[in-house]
C-alpha cells in the first residue's frame, strides 16, 4: 500500500457520515445476479454454520509479491476504502465477508492463530468492533494490529507479521454473498524490519491458502517489476499446474514506457501468450500516487480512459478494467461453485461420518455418576453373558470365533472356549493322578515263563513318566504372545511369584515343582511287602499274630498318597491360568484398554486372587480330611480287596500247577500230565504262609491298595467339583464385575473406573460441536440444493 490516506467518498466530501446501505451497491451488483446468489447462498450458509474450520469452502484469495497492488485490487472490487500510509504493508490476512442481510452492519473480529498460547487466543477472540461507517476503518485496523502484538517497538518480542485473521463482515439487503481474502505480500529476502522468520511465515501462510483446491486465486503482479522475478507465479503453478483456478491480475501498467518492448511483453502476458493460465489474465490500472483523492467512480473513469489509448485499446474489453473484472469474476465464481458443490457435499457427508465414528470410538457419554454406572452396567452385562456362555459350553457368540484345530486344546488360541479347556485340564489331572499319584508303583503282574515273579521281568516293565505340561504355564513360557502382554498389562501377578518377601523361593512353589518332576518308584511285590513289613514292625499294637494294627493302613496310605496335594495344586494353577487368560480376553473384547485396566485393578484382579485363595483353602480342607482315620462305605473297596486276594490265590495255584506238570513221550508223541500228589504237596507248601508278619504285610498291602484306589477316585472327583468348579469355573460369572457387583459399587469406585479422562471429555465436546455443525450444514445444504433445482 503506497497511498497516503483514505480516498474520500462523495458523501464524505460533503460532510455526511458513510452509510453501509449506500456504499457502492451498484458496483457490487456486478459480482452476481439473482441466479448466482442462490449458488453463493449455499457456501455462505455453510460458512455461517462454522464449517469453514472443518471443510475447505470456496473463497477468493488475493495474493502477490509485496507492493504488487493487492489491496488496491481488493479495494477496487469491493469499493471498500482501505487505510493507506507510506511504506505500510499488509501484516496479516484480512477477510472481507460480504453478506446479504435485512439489517445493515459492519462488524469486525480477530480469529487467532491456533499456535498462540491459550490465554492469548481467548483475549483475541474476545476482541470485536462494530462500525457505523468506513471512516473509522483505518483506526480499527491499526487497533487490530496492536492487539495482535505487531509493530510495537517498546516490546522486546514484537513481531512484524501474524497468522491471525482480521474478519470484516459487511451486511446489507443488497450485499452479494462473497468472501475475499487479502494476504500479506510475499517477501523476497529479509531486511532490518523483516526477519527470516517473517519471510518463512508469510510464504507458509500464502501456501496454506492457495493450496485449498476450492480457492480461486487472484495472482496479482506489478508491471513495475519483471514478472519472471515475482514469486507468486511460481507458487501458483505448483499448486494449480494448469491454472484452472488461477486468474492473473496485472497492475500498474501506467509505469510501462509507451511503445517499448517491455510494454509489448506485458501485453502478450495479458493475452495469455507467455505464462498460461486456463482462466487467463486481466489488467487493471489503479490510482496513482497523485490520484489518492479520486472517488471510486472517478478512479473507474480514469482507468477506462487509460485502456482506450495506444496499444491497450487493442486488448479485448473483457480483459481490462474493474467493471469487466467484476463480470468475469462473477461468471468464474458461478462456474467454480457449481463444479465444487457436489464435491463439497460429499466431503461434508464424509466428515460427518468420520466424526460420528470418532464419537462412537469414545463410547457413550459418562459425565455424571449415573451415566458412568449405566456405562459400567452395560459392560458388566456383556461380560456376564459371555462368561455364562463359556462356562455352559455354548459358543454361539462372535466372541468365541472359530475353532483352532492346529493348536492344543489348552493353548492360548483356544482359551475362549473355557468349558472345553476346563474339561480337558480336569481329564489331564485325572490322568496325572492315575499315572503319578502314588509314591511307589507296585508291579503285580510281572510273571516269568514258569509263573514266577523275576527281577528281569520287573526290569522290563515300563516305568511311568511325568505328564507333559502343555498347559497355560508351559505355553506362556514357550512363547511371548500378544495376549500374554494384555494379561500382564491388566493383572497383578505378584501373588504368583516364585519368590517370597524375603527373596527366597516359596516352599509351595518348590512343592509343586517337585510334583511336576515326580516319577513313582517301581517296586516288585516282594519289595513292596518288605516296605509294608518295616512299617508294620514299627506300628505294632496289641493285635494277635497274623493280624495288623488298623492304623497301619493310615501310615501306608499317607505315604503312598504324598504326591496328591502337589499334583492338585499344579492343576489349580493351570486352571487359574486359563481363567486369567479367558477373563483378559473377555475384558479386552468388552471394554477399551483404559477402562479394562481400571476394572482389572479395582475389581477383577482382586476377585481372581480371592478365587485362587479359596481354591487353596478348599484343597487344604480336602487334604486334611485325607489325613483322618480311613473311612469308606463304598462297596468298591471290598470288591477290590476280594479280587486282589482271589488273584493272589490264582497266581499261587498257577505256580503249583506248573510245578506239578510234566511232559512225556509215547510212541513218538509228546504229552503233558499233572502229578496230583505233587500238586497237593505244592499247594500245602506254597500257599500256607508260616511267617505271620509276612502274612499280615501281604494282607495290609492289599487292603491299602484297595483303599488307595477308592480314595483316589474320590479325590479326583472332589478336586474337580469342590475346588475347580465351585471356586473357579462356576464362580467366574458372579465374581467378575457382574451387574450385582456394579450395583453395589460406591460413587468413588464408579468414577474411578468409568469417568473419562479430561482430554477425552474435551475431545468429546469438540466432536459433538463439530457433529452438530456438520448436521446443521447437511440440512442447510439439502435445502439450498433443493432451491437450486
């Protein structure tokens, strides 16, 4: 801006105040006709709904190098007198918003740069002025400049330019619906009043505006300087390669020497013969330094006279002068808007869909305790339903997914099918108890060729091996899967640590580890009787020879069943691990990570540890019952004992028969015969046991084995039912954040779990506001588009 003062209008020269209703209405009418107003109304209503910050709305941007005459072009188009001072340039973007309204008014406001501190943004947003006429516009712009902190030598942090936007809204019954933006001029290099940061800021600001695909660019270049050196042309061609939305504006042609080659070059440019823009070029002759006193009408007449002389008279009339520019710009705006409206409508719908999706991702509103409890209740019902289905073995829910047949039943991949996993682990526990649940494996049926038990046949017997652990503890040690990370993130596994508070290995852990590695020691029948005999001799009471102390069965059973507790504890650990993994998956499915973590911390973690503790306590009671005097009313004990005695008699009989059997040969044929006298003698010598202690030991061993089998079956069932089912599997639904638990939570607990973080609340408020704007814009768009048909 190079002129020294505001050009007075005719009313100003006569001393009457400027009235908005009467300023340049006839000139601005050229910007649009009645049909074009309907198209522009669509954009204006969207802008008034606040969607200019969400959508890229069509607008006209006036840009160019510094001192190229941009503000003069804008002033000529709008006929709004901008302030002029020597060496004054535009310091910030200025929006001129022309709006048709029933009431005439001029209002101004500042839209602050989003990168400013919050307190400065609040201060600038609160700045607003209302004008009665344009005479105080220069002072108002000066006030806005100071409000932005620009050009204040007394401040140590003064800046020359800002990314803030000054909006001047001019309303009136005959105003066209149009928004034009005047941008600061591009600076070529820094100087004492314009720093490198200023240069960078202006280039970035201009780039942001012209990069908008819906912006019409009025690229202003001055004929005073070689157009090849004016930065704006290069910037426009980079964002608008074919010039489909760029209209070149040539200013200050009166500085060209008449008849010169330079003048001809500029005329060629004006006729689109050099730098090609699809929208073409236009030439204006604004007021000179000595013409600042001219009114807008006088300015227009001087321009018309200039372009009617010399070579300029040969230029097409629709390519020169402000009048034809308004007509051209009106047609350009109309065509541009009609082309952009379908895309704008699609973008609006897409933004609305994205906003709704983002809101949905935040979950339901939960600002109050009631909303928070309802939110938690919804989660708990979902969790409760899934747990009940899993415990019942009904896998119809999408949560359970497909069956992973390539993975073990008890692997993490199949954890969701909790009932199947529990059944499998219970069966593995029963198998483990039968194969390793005894201290000694007594080999009853290792018979030699002649019916005799031999050490060689015992050696050939297959020794039992430890059950392979493919359960949760083993699986988690083998692989570090994402699910394990989720479980570790939610849960507090301190209670499952192998170390106690003193840093020593927990005795129960050592106990379970020993159980995992336990292999029963194999004993022949003879060795087993010797073991019983030693205990019998040390447990004598007042019983007669040939009988044994009833407490002997206790001693034998206790020693033989030593591995039971450790095997049961290992089983509890495996099922507990499965439940932990399962609950982690359910929680991950029903709640986002933040909520899931808080639910686990407050309720689930402690509930699972309590369930585990209940299992251990129940097992202790069962083991304590095992240590009492043997009691059984199961006929299986008597049946087993009788079968063992019968089997022992049959073995003795078979040995006697084998000894009394001989072979002979008659007429070349072999035959077998029994010597009944020998058989009788063998039975008397082999079957009668003269050693009364040995006889008692044999009887006690058979009684212990029969009782052991009976108790083993009972122990397997009672651990599965009273420990696993009662305290773990069936207890999940009622103890893992059930609706009843949520109903009993205090307000503090509900708030801790369900209250949204402040940043989420702020994000929700922003998205709700944006959603409301978009929905309002969608409705406005629908009505406006209907009016266009």
